[in-house]
C-alpha cells in the first residue's frame, strides 16, 4: 500500500532524500518554510574544494524533484505522534497522516553581531562569509570596493564556549581558504591574511586547496585569535591579534575583514523538536539514536534525520546522509508492514 513520507526542509538534505524516495511507489510530501528551495546552498556561489557552481548543483537537485509534492512557504502548524504514524497539520491548512517523517531542517548561521569585539553591524568594512558569498554571486555590495588588505577570521561563534558552541563548524576553514583564493584572484594586488586557531582541512583535495592558497595566491596564514577590531578615522580597520607561533602581539591595518560565522542549530526546528520530545546535544543539535551505527534514526520510531540538523556537515556528507535516510525509511516501512496490526 502507498505510504505517506513527509520531508521537513527543502535544503540539500531534504531535496536529495525526496529524489531518492520518489521511485519507491510512496507518496512523498516535502515542505519548505522559506519561499524558495535549496536551503543555504541557494546562497553560496562556488563550492570548495574544486570551485563547482552551487547553482548548477542545486538546479540538478530541483530538476530531479519531478513526481514529488512540494510546498514552499510552508511550515508545521501541529504534529502529533499516533501509534505508527504522525498526524501533521501544515501551515497551509493541509493535513497529512505521515507513516514516516524525515527532519532535514538544517542549520542557522551564527549571528556575528554577538561577537561585538569584531565589530560586525558596527563597522561597514566588517562582513561575514555569507555576505562575501552574496557578493561573489551578485557583485552587489558597496562595502567591497577594491580592498588592498583583506583579513579572514576563523572560528567565529564556533569552538567558543562564551558563544554557546564548543563544536567545530567543520566547513569554515575550507570556506575561508576558498574565499581567500577567490578574492585574491579578483584583486591580485591585495594582501590577504587568514587568522586561524587550527586549520581543519580534513577532506579529499582540501590540502591541495591549502597548498594552492599559499604557493599560488600568497595568502598569509597567521596562527592566532583576533582580540580586537577598531575602525580608524580613514575607515580602515585596525586588527589586534597574537601570533601564537611567534608569541608576539600583532597589529594589522585592513580595508576589509571577513568573519567566518559558524554553523548553529536551526531555531525553526524548536517547535517541532519540542512537540516530538526529541533530545538535543550540548550544542543544541538533534541527537541521533547513536553516533556510529544509527546516525539517521532518532529516539522516535518512524522519525529520521539527515544533514545539518544533527550538526555541521559538508555538502557531500549531507547528501550521503540523505540517501542513507531514504534507505532506512523504506526499510522501516517494510518492517512495519510485516508487524500485525494492534
Ligand atoms: C559559509 C558556508 C559555506 C559553505 N560552503 C560549502 C561548500 O563550498 N562545500 C560544501 O560541501 N559545503 C559547504 N557548506 C555546507 C553546506 O551549506 C551544508 O552542508 C548544507 O547546506 C546542509 O544542508 P541541509 O539541507 O542539511 O541544511 P540547510 O541548507 O540549512 O537547509 C535546510 C532547509 O530547511 C528549511 N527549514 C528549516 N526549518 C523548517 C521547518 N520547520 N519547516 C520547513 N522547512 C524548514 C530551511 O528553510 C532550509 O531551506 C557551507 C556552509 C557554510 C556555513
Ligand atoms: S572548521 Fe576551522 S574555522 Fe570552522 S570552527 Fe572548525 S577550526 Fe574553526
């Protein structure tokens, strides 16, 4: 019998899971809270490590949604757990009796204004990684006007107990190195600095990107946390840091400072999480059933997770999780069919 599978979130995880499930003979319903599909991927320009265009990847994903019922501008109004299903009322008034639910609600970007010492929202010349992606995509941002000295600050709102997140956001070292190379290619006369605590370039070809940044683009990597940013009378920024390799304090004057805002749990998720009594980890992400073998399952039967809803993920990891979740949903539904009705 045809089953209803509800996917919450139309970002990469939700889209990939929907595409993987659409030929299963079930009714796939995907809802996206915002007015467009794609989640954060819709905001990025080129992807690390090899510079592929985010739009090309997203267009392919959206094209493969053929056969899936999807609704944008739609959220969960109410969700209740029944014996072997979930009774859901959507914000567009449609009711769904879902035999399985996939939560693919993703993440929020850390609000850089909370790190006041870096001056985001105070000084014009301080922007975030997402602002820079917007500029690469649209070329519309008057703050980026032929800068001659550009700095990138790693770990903004990540690995930082004071900001409420001890975890590493995983993607921002590679994003910083990618963006540093891109901006140097755009402004070849500029000096580009990366202020980092540790460089976490763990993925395939990431090390090549790091070597290219140093050898080909001459990016200067400074190991040290930025302690203070101040705007000077001529609108340049004075950045104070400590070079922890030489143990010397450092002052650099910059025309543009880019903050690598980290990955935080999505606030949109909270009402659903509370309604379903799902446990979260210390940083506020949803807890999987275990951290090794049952990554796509939650403590609730029939309720699955994929992508950044459980913590920072790269895109390939997100897509792999979405495909794994699709398989686990089908296996769960098949097992349920074999159980006698209560
Ligand atoms: C600055 C930056 C650059 C990055 N660049 C790269 C890169 O170059 N390469 C790479 O591999 N990875 C990159 N990533 C990581 C990549 O963005 C993530 O892996 C990916 O976006 C995770 O997809 P997701 O679907 O889990 O979450 P998201 O992209 O956050 O999508 C979740 C979707 O769910 C929706 N949603 C949330 N709550 C609800 C609700 N209650 N009801 C309905 N819909 C809801 C949201 O509106 C959103 O559309 C980058 C990340 C950052 C922060
Ligand atoms: S990936 Fe790099 S910049 Fe991002 S939190 Fe981890 S160490 Fe910091």
